[in-house]
């Protein structure tokens, strides 16, 4: 029967052990041992490491190896196993620090906001790592959705309420040797870009917010989607702040040890000092940024019949929101001709990219769907 340690060891990969040993210096392969293992040397100490996981006694061999490593670095087996289990995941920690969380618990209503804020922040930056837009209010990029589904919650800690998110990274071993010069690394896989981008976004958000308060100008906050700054990101910061009841929260980034491109773990602390800047930035982005997959539905209140016009268009009185609004829809020639008679008395639904600008009428220039929801038949008005 396998021991508790062996049950864990059987899932640890040989490459993860090699990467762990790399922290002590250069790892050199000394010799092969039969067809099953190889001897590696680091800091004048030698370790026998299995070549693959298919050995009958693999779990036992790995347990013995980890105990030897523990004696070498004066570290417990539990701590080493915990590190190895996380070798291929980035750890992103959100810490809620307020009076209500001092015993390691959190009121349910606060927890809902805290978890949602953490979730929204990761999703926002995952979207930015895929497509550098300023807002993601419609459908999210597919690779961001796929990445988001792989993230798992870890455990909390006493003294505050902590959410640990385990964000998997992609391995690059099939392309690179373990110790290749980092100057020649190929493009980084998508999932490996998210945590560094989040780390960057957290840093520059406060730098730009501090400058914005000094200059009374939030333009820097809304003009850098390539740094992960989006309306979704600012909304997530706001929600996390609200979950602390005007307390404090921390976000720490801890990269996986298997990363080819290392970056320093950081802790970003927030106390609400710049929260109004973030709210203002989010609001302004939403006012200016095109909104994809927006549904507009209502009667047509104006038909542009001028043949010399650059675009044939209609104006729909949209009734989908709390208040009605007039939206200009620039039509394709075929749609204008095919639906012209229905424009006079029908209810029209359009799904497309809504463009808004201060002082100007909102409009849809590009749409995927145009349909008649309710067309009155001849004689209905008699």
C-alpha cells in the first residue's frame, strides 16, 4: 500500500524535479543508470532521477529522492512536495484584510464580491493578453475563455481571508533544452503571458492613478490597453475594494518554477486611495469604446433616402434599456433594398458593434444580424 507521500509523488514529473534542483545552481547530467534513470549533479551533490513515470517503483524512488533533497537544503518533505505540485502553475493570491477577516473567515456577502472581483480581474487580463482592447463587454476572446476554465481555487489562510488561484502554464520542454540561453527563447505561449501582464497592470495602474490625481487627467489610464488596463480591470479593482468595507486588500503574483522567463514575485497593496480614478477611467472607456455584440431593437423613426449619401441608414428607437435612445444603423445596400418596406412600420432587431462618442449620436456601422421582429401585415391599420 502506498504511503501518503507516495500517492503525491506518483504525479510529480521528472522535469519538475530537474527544474527544482536548478535553483541551487547549474544542473549537469553525469551518467545514465540502466535505461530507467540518470545521475545529475548540482553543487557537488549527486541525485538519481527517473527518466519517466512508468516505473513500477516510481513513487517510492521519488519519495526517497525528495527526502534526500530535503536533507540537502534543510527543508521538509511537505514543503518540497508543495512546491513541486505547483511547479507548472502560477499562484495568484488575493488577500482581504479588514476587521471581519482577522480570524480567517469572511461574511458571505463580502465573500461574493471578493471572489467575483478576483475572478473578474483574471478574466480581464486574460482578455487583454489575447486582444489589446480597452473594454470587453461582449463575447470574450476564445483563448481567454479556455484559459479561464483551467484556473482552480486553492486554500485560504488564518489571519485574513486569502484566495489562492492556480493558473496553469504551458510547458516549453519540447522546443527547448532545460538550460538554453534565454536570449534565444521563442514566442511565449499565451497562458504564460497572463500573470506577467497582470503584474504589470497592477503596477502601472497605481502609477498612472497617482499622476492622474496630481494632474487631474485620467488619459493615461484609458490609453494603454496593451498594459492590461481595461474597463473590466478597473471594475474588478473597484469590486475587490468594496468587498473589504473600506479596508485593504493585497494581490501577490508568484510565478511557477518551471517558467523559462523568470520574473520577481510581487505583492501589490490597495487601500482605496485611487478608487475614484479607476471608476472614472472605467466609465470613460465604456462611453468611448465600441461595444461588440450589442443588441438594438425597436421601431424605425427615420429612413435616410438620399441616394447620394455615403451610407444608406435608418434610425432605430432602441427600447432594450431602461431608457429609450435613438441609434443610427448604417445599412448594407442589399439590406436597405430588401427590408425597406418593413422599415416603415415594423420592429427591427440589429446585433452589431455600437459606437458612442460624446456629443454625437450613437451608431452601428458593422452588424452581424438584422431581422424583422414584428412586421404589420397590409390592412392591419385599417
